């Protein structure tokens, strides 16, 4: 994931957003000419409409409606989606679907809790390339299955939680790193899956967690309560994955080495005995020294290239503490206390 430098002007705009009360939704649009503040539940919509390609949008805690579609390249930063790490700011909720239309190449989205789905919407001969999503929770689906004959290149999901399904029908060079996926993944061809937790299993119709061909699947945890689970397709490669089922499906003409199975589900995580995502659960491994990935780090979300951050704290400076006195003193001074931590990534 490419690191981005944030200018002083952007930091000022972000602080204007985050010093608001939790109930007062604010959005800071950072452009080449300065910072503009928008208020209310439609603040994200209005900031999008006022933005130009390449601009940055910072969202405070609160609930925001989405534009009908994103129509330009934007860098979008929310305050995060874990309750325990957003106590000073509130979580950033996005209500509705986040639809990326043409001319959004390079869009980066971070630190939001989306109630709907992420969808790439374009038609031949257009493409939407280099889309990155990080530190987000998506309750709906991720849908890259538009009607057309062209493909979207370089879609990346990092350190995120997806409750719905992922459809990679029109994706090339896609990758999923250090994320928790509750739904199933379909039409996956040539996708890289590294250091994820994968929950989905529904054997009634022969569905598998991942369906598709020629995927590279390494250092993941397939956490299931089904006797039949795994992957269907041809030519998939499996390296150092953990399976909690005795005979996981690996598809046809597969390559496999270093995998761990069967592993008792109760012995995998420090605190998790359910097959859906839950904020209260602890997804650290009980025995990280036992289950080692291809790179020498532990398998699962806390190993690999992009180790999961506690609380999925976004990469922009994070407000850990906010105390604002309800009234000023006799001299008209208002006592304000902030604790802000910089983020390495």
C-alpha cells in the first residue's frame, strides 16, 4: 500500500472535522486551493460534488449519505469503524452503496463503516483501475461484475472486514490482504489471498468459500463448522493455510504444500467460537509459533505483509482522547484537551 504524505493544510482541515461533536457530521474537502468544510448528513455528497480529481475528503464520526456515484479520483478518509478506537470521534458510517463510476482510477477509501455495497459501475470500453480499500467494514457486497468485455485492474482490499459476498467477475490482478471475509467469494480468477480469515461455508448447493481458477491462496485461516468446505475450481495454489475441516475441498489440478489440517476450531483463536465476525472476539492465534506462513510470520491477519492493526485505526493522525469543558471559566477561557497519535501506516 502506497504511503501518502499529508500536508499541513490537510491536517488543519482534518482537525476541524474531528474537533466537532460526534453528532455534528462534518466533512473537510482538501483541495489545491485550501480546505472547505461541509456540515450535516449530506456533507459527503456536497464535498464530492465540489471536489476535483485528486482531492482528499476527511469525514468525521457520524452518519453520511453517499453520492449517487463517485465520478472522480478521490482519497477518502473516515475516523474508523471499531467502537473502542473511535470513542473520541465516533465511528464514520456511510449509509447506502458506494458506487465507483468511470474516471475514478486510483481512488483510495479508508476508515469507514459502509451499510451497503461497493460496486464498480462502468461499461465497455471504460475500465476502473487501481482501487484500494483499507481499514473499512463493508456490510454489503463488493461487486466487480459489471456488464461488459473489459476488466478492472489492480483492485486491493487490505485490513478490512466484509460481511457480504465478493464477486470478482471482471477483476484482474486483484488481491485481498489481512482481512476478515464472512461471505463467499465468486468468479475469482488469478486473485491473491494472503493472511485472511475466511468464514463462509454452505455445502447444500456445493458452494465453497472461494470459487474460481488459478488463485494463489496462502497463509489464510479457513474457519468452518462444515464437513465440506474450501475452494472449487482449477489450478489453485494453496500454501500454509489452516483448515478446521478434515477434508477440505481444494478443487481440481491444484498445488498444495505446508497446509495445516485438520485443526480443532477451539484451538485456533484466543477467543472465538463462532463463524461470523464479531467485534468482541479476539482473532489472535493461540499458538502463533505453531502456524507459520510462507514468509516466516504467523498465518492469519496478524502476520504477513500488512499485519492487522488493533481497532483498525486508519492511517491518518488518530484522536485518542478529546475532553472539551461544557462551559468557559470566569475569564472566558475554554479548557480543551486532545491526545493525537501519528500513524506509521
